[in-house]
């Protein structure tokens, strides 16, 4: 199908982009990598009057560090994250997750900010952002605000961004001392949308017990989400298979996966349990390598 007619604005400054988004007389959409929006346009599921193409905003394309945190412009391509030495060193979970996102040609165009703003429940980057406790910065004509990732995903393909806001930057705090990470997913073919996926961060204290655990799930609920009850079950205990199994069972109970042509809800719960045990074991091993006792 052909997309509907629309006008295109290619702003050279961020202020010009947010001024366009502030218009209330027209339906406005932001074009970043286009890997999600262009198909929606082609199927006429999106019908904007104005398309704001932000690909010329060089201010949104940098990767840097400040105060131990990694700062990623919203227009940074996923492939750039995959190849970044800084990200691999300071934010290794993100480096591990990105190669699972679709295929290399998609990652060449797809942006980090675009994936987060699209809020697909099966998006690997959304689950990783949750586990990494990312902070997201957005701008509008009213100014800039920072949104905790825990408050960002509010529903399927729905975020806390208002219609007049542009996501500009993702800030990722450093991995805590004694922290290890891991990611695993199951898909019918490499590059397909995952049937289920889990990201984990486990912090082991000097006494050898779990000080903190974070678990992020994709394709297992209406949104990418963490399961606080499963995380709490791990805190203060020895990182052992029995503890991992208990947390995995809690997660499988708390999650609400759907049934579709790819998998049943019961099978997805089974995968959630298996993958949770797997990533907790791998994350704990990495925590030991980084100085935590196990």
C-alpha cells in the first residue's frame, strides 16, 4: 500500500523540531530511523499531516560519558551502540543486547531513542533500559524534563511522552560495584521478534549475598516490565540455583503473556522461568569476575 499524503519538515535545530511538535492544528509524527513508522505509514495505520524528520539534528547523535554515566543521544543508531568501545566498557549489558535487535541493516537505520519511544513490548532495548535504570530526557517548548524509565512505558506502544515532547537523550548510570549482567531470548529465527526474553543485573556484596537484583522482561506482558517480587526474593540470599529457581517461579506467576500464532501463554511462562534461571546464573558469574564474592 501507499502512505497517505503528508508534509515533511527537516529541522536543523532541536528548537525548530519541538516548535513543530507544539502545533495543535495538525497531526504531527516524528521520523527517526523509520523502521517502525514507515511500515505504519504504508499500511495507513498512521496518518500524520506533518512528519518531522529529525535525522539532521546532529546534537542528538553523540555518545559520551559524564560523572560515570553513559549519555546516548536519541538519534544514535543501534549499530553505533553495537560498535561503541565506550558502551562496551561502561554499559556492557547494552552491548550484549543490541545484536539481538532484528538484523544489521535494520540496526544501521534504527535509533536507540526511536525504539524506546515506540515502546514495543517485544523490544530488547526497552527491557535493557529498565534493568539499567535509565533516565530519559525530553524537550518541548515548555522546557526539558527527565523521566525515570520505570515511569516511561505506560502501555503497549505508549509512553509518558506528551504529544509535544521530543526524546533527546538517554542517560544510563554506571553498573554498581559487584554487578554482573546477562541477556537471553528465544525467537524462531535470529532477528525475529522474540517469543520471550529476559535481561538481568545482579549485584553481589562482599559477603557473597545478593545485594540487588533487576529483571527486565520482553514479549511476556503488555509492556516490557520488571517483576519486583522476583527481584525482592533474591535480595539477601546466596546466589544459588535454588534461589534462582524460586525467583523464576515468582516471575512466571506475575507475568501475563498472551497467546498468539507463535506461542501459547503457558509456553511463554515456561520460557520466562527457564530464561530467568539462565540469566541469573550468567549474571552472577560475571559479578564474581568483577570482584563480587559468590
